[in-house]
């Protein structure tokens, strides 16, 4: 998901107010509504920003599937309880 705009450097550009950030906020709002109805467990989200770079997004997806984010980037886990 792209939350930030593409930039030529290794960092992300500014936040895209009309694009990705709205999708993230919608997803988090929906999770809040669902979690309010659940009794014994909560669901969360793992949000990764590809900065509108297809190759970077693919790399993050492969790393996520392989389980590398658990060890390497545990700070990226966003669990809203």
C-alpha cells in the first residue's frame, strides 16, 4: 500500500492525503468496529508502506511471507488493541 509519494532517494516522499492514508485510516476504523464486537480476541494490522515503488513493495511482501519482519523489523508490527 502506498501511503507516501515516490521519491528518487532511498526515503519516501510526502504523505499522499487523497490516496493511501485514507485507505489506512479506513482499515483501522473498520478494525476498531470489528474489535468492539469481539469478546475473546482482537484482530490487528501489519501495515507496510511501499512509497509507490513496485519493486520495494514486492521485496517487502516476499520478506513478510518468509517471516523476516518478525526478527528484523518487529517495530513495524502495528497491533491496535
